[in-house]
C-alpha cells in the first residue's frame, strides 16, 4: 500500500516528508527537497498529479489545542503537540518543578500554562542561574523539550552569532545551556528578540525573509553575576 501524503509541493518546489532518526532512538519530522522526476520514477505521473498535497508556501502558526497543518493554503512549519492529557497525580514532575522554581513555583506553573494555551503570547526570558553544578538546569531544558518536542531547540552561544538562523528562528522555545553572553550586542539581541513580533530568517542558498517570531528564551548558566548584561530596571 502506498503511503499517502508522503510528498508535498510547496510553491513550485517538491519535498518529501521523512522521519529523521536521532541518536536517542527518537525521530524528528523534516522535509527534504525532492524532484518531480524522482516521484514519477518511484510511482507514476498520475500519482504526481493526484496524490501530492499542494501548498502556496510556508507559514509558522503555533498552536497546541487547535492545531492546523494547512492554514489558508500554506504549510504550517509548526509541529503538532504530541501528548494527550490523562488524569493522574504527577508527583515527580511537581517535585522537580518546585526544585527548579523554588518560591517562584506559581510563576513556573503560569509559564507552562501560557506556553500550552497561548503560545503566541510574549513571555519574559526565563533564567536558571546557580554557581552549583548538577542542580537540574540542563535536565530542565530536556524536560521542556520532551513536552514541546520539535518546537523547541537547545542552542549554544555561537548559534546566535551565525548568519544562518532558520534552525532556531522558527521554534517556540529556544534554550541556551551554559550561557555566557558577555558581549553587549549578544545580550541586546536576545532581549530585543524576546519582545519582537517579526524577525528576518536566513538559510544557506536562500534570500532573507521576514517572518512572525514567537520564540521564548530559557537561559541556563553557572555564572550568577555576569552571564548576561542587563541594565537596572530591565523587565524583559
């Protein structure tokens, strides 16, 4: 039986939907450029004509509770939420969150509620900072990624300095482990992005494009005093 919706035509280009294997044993959804000739070779002309979904272009519309893959004829790069709610008592998770947020636990609960229900809403930069090691900062990043999956990425400082930003600019959550943004331009860039509504993305071989930007930043560092430059009164 032939797999349905395996190929897409977005604009004038063809793509193949695949599940890329990861070292963890999981997979992630990705689109690989494909040619019409290869589709005809693997199937036939009628398959190319009738079985390939067509989209006018790409869009990025975050949603978890009312997700749509096709939005007014455009292919939504945001990935669907993979979890289904079940009744229970998540004692371990609540204990972990209390360990991370401490006396600010209510803010932590609000943070996750907004991420789930209103992913397009602006949120402040979340900073997990402690001189002590093995306190759960990196574990927290992986915990958040296990919830939001491919809609989150974990970056290094260098990723923000690269001209090619499409890998993280179209994510809902951008985590940075071992953050040390000692250059003022790096700090200002992240602070400005935390409230930006639009951002220009760039990929190798493609022109820059302006997109809606919904990224939320989670910064982790062992440097309690100087991991990011922030002026007095900064509320972002």
